[in-house]
């Protein structure tokens, strides 16, 4: 963007041009030497006037400089109000169920990773739980590290089997208790019921409620599935039919008590849609202020204006001799 800060001074330019054209011509004729007197005529008159034109051009450039020419570009000052999010992921043995291709845990990890990619400016933590729970990654803005860690996560990471939902929530709360973010969220992903751990889910839920932490609960998997349980004599994987023990009543209550929401994902597409829905519900706030940053251009006009002015005066006063 280009502008003149004192644009009204530009009206002086036509005034100077008018005065220049109306100025009475001198009755004397300018020559660079007496020897050239015989060449007096139109050509010499033009040469003599050349100095005056340079003076006029110099004055015009100085007027332009006084008008403060500036070039600018639009900039934005963006303030982000990030959200602190803990993803509490169930890594119990049942998450190896093959009703999701290739299994529940792999699909959940891939879906969570894509969710993380869209949360620029938010701090995200990863908590995993099975028979107990622990923090895999604390709250961080380094989403690449989080995704790399998530990709390496397996059902072997917790050496105690079971599903400790209460522990998963309580560890998530510990990650958020020192958070200064206005919005604090736990996304709990599980396919089971609480059957392990030292913390009752209702106790953990009440603590989250008191701390203003919202919990979204996601129930994963179909009602009946198969779980790999080893290999047979020929090296083929053996499967065992498993009837899901998802405690939807508990998950709904956790979400309701903390002003969150419960979702059920019976297939990979449903799980993706759920995380898209959560992404829309928990949006990072932006405060955008647009402003212009200007760069002064007057120096160039001053430099060339003075140069033309000095050359014009020199030609007018010293180079030519005037014969009355």
C-alpha cells in the first residue's frame, strides 16, 4: 500500500508549475562562452532554459518529499487462547480386537494423530491406561513428538491388565491441575468397564467437575468381536470370541457430570467423525488485529531533488554567460 501522509502539500506542485510557465522570459541570452555568440539562437535558448527546468524538477521532488510518501504492508497481530487437552487412551488387551481393521488400538492411534494435527496452538498430553495409568507425554506444543510417541504406543506398555478408567481420569487431572488455560479437556477413549485401579471413576469425575475440566468419553468397538490369543501349531493366529463389556452408563454419566459429551464408535468411520465433532466443539479462540506498517520513502526524493536543484542552479548561474 502506498500513501502520502501530508497529501495536501501536493497541491503546491501545480502552483509551482503555473508560476514557472508564467514567469516572464529574461531579455538576456545565455552562452557558455563569448566564442559561441555566433551560434546564438533556438538551440542556445533551450540549453539556457534546461537549468531552469532542472530547478523546477528539483523543487517538485522536494515538495513530494515534504508530503511524506510511504509504502506499507498489512500485518496481523494474532492472539491465541489455547486449550489444554489430555487424551486418555485405553491400551488394555481388548483394544487388540479386530472388529476395527487392523485393530481398535491402531485405528484409535491414527484417528487421534490426525486430531492432534488440527490443534495448532493447543497443548496436548497423552495418558495411557490399562490395569493402571501413567503419563506418556505431558502437556506439550510439540505435536510431532506426541505423534511419534503415540505411534509407538502398544498394549504392552502397561504391564497390568484390566481397565482402570478412574485412574486414567485422575492421571489426566494431575496433568491439568496446574494449567492456566481457560478451557481444560480430557478425551477418554476406552472399550471396557472399570475393573481395576485404586480410584473410583465417580470420585475422579467429581474432582474433574470441581476443577472445571470437561470430559468427552468415547466408547469404542462392537458388542461382539474377536481377540488374538496366540498362534497354533502351524503359526497361524488364533482368535477368541469376545463379548464387549463397555460400560456405556458410566461413560455417559462421566460426560454429563462434567458438561462433556458421550460418543459411541462401532466402526473406524464413526470414530473419525466423533473426533471431528470434538474438534468443532472445542475451538481455539483467535483475536486478530490488522494494522499497517509503513516505510518512509522521502529520503530518495530529497536526495534527487537537491541534486537536480544544485545542478540547475549551477547551469543557470555559472555555466552560461548572459549577454545583455
